[in-house]
């Protein structure tokens, strides 16, 4: 059965003005030529939005997406990161399912980013572990970030992988080069979903919080220490919490 069994209602909070995605930008690099790759998610991946669309878990993700769409139509949300207080709470599972659901059931042009550069696992869940990604872009100074974006199947869903694990991802995330490239790329989509890092003790989630409009928090019963949860939220410069997904053991 799917791991996600309950989702709290997403609540709206005012987003900060002057967000980088709302700035006037030069003409973005087009992604129309992005190569299409087949998704090879197995039932064990628990990407139920793909592998078991008639399940209760997939239905709960559709309900969550309905609430997210409501916020977008009000102009309060376009991009968000999915995080947790510690590891093993299911943030990657939630990020993948939400992005697929946004693309398949809302028809929204969606960009899914494997933003956990230290321990990337999202590409493997999708059967795409060999794709080059952010680290490869960072190493090759002459390439546009759009060249590392791939369309998944025939869905209006694009994927930017992390590539190989990175020891110092903060060097990438805080750089002016990445901020400019990310902002130009993201301007071409209706939704940007980032599978981020856990909040504690890693600083990367804070760097992502400066780039996106909000944070969707995943909490797994019996795994997340309350102290770590509070500490993580307090450490974020721009938490902009939009909701909580309760992920229970199967």
C-alpha cells in the first residue's frame, strides 16, 4: 500500500515580495528541444501517481494538488520545496508523486528538480539514475542549465536531476551563476517542485528556501523528533510553510 496515508489541508500564507521568480528577467532559454526519456518507476518505488493511479494514495495526492492549484490561481504560489526534519520521512516520495500529479491531472507545465545534491535518490526512483544533472552543469562552464532538463514520457513534466552526489552543494546553490540560471529556467513553468534536503542539520534547504515561494513539510510518525522539527523550521530564513503531509508507516 502507498506510504502516504494522510495529508493536512494546505494553508495559505503570504509569500514575500521581491521573490527571485517574480523579477523581470531576460528572455529565457527555451526548453522545447528537451530530450524525452521514458520513466521506469517500479511498483516498489511507491510513485503511485504513475504506478497505481487508482489507489487511495494516488487519490490523496490529487486532493493535495487541488489545494496547491487553488493557491497558484490566487497568485500566492508557483514554486516550492519538499523537505522534512530528518532523513527517512518520505520527502522524495512525496515530491515525485506531487510533481507527477500536477502534470498528469492538472495538465500544468511542471519542472521537478532533484535538489538533494548530497544524497540524490529521486532519479533512481524514476529509473533515471544515469541522467547527467546539476553537478555536471556546474562542472561544465559553457553549458546552459536547460540542456540538462529532460521531458518525462509524454507528460507536461520535465526533470532536472542532481547527477552524481556533490560534497559541497552549497557552492552551487549560493552562486550567482546558479541563481540566474535557475530563475531563467523556472520562469518557463507553471510549477516548480524541488525535492530538497532535510532541514536538520543541513544548510542546503535554507538556500533553496530563498529561491522558491514556499515549503511543503513531510512528517513521518515515529521518525521525526519534535525538537529537530522545531529547530529546523526556526533555522530557515524564509520558511513560508504552505502545508504539512503526514506520512505514516504502511
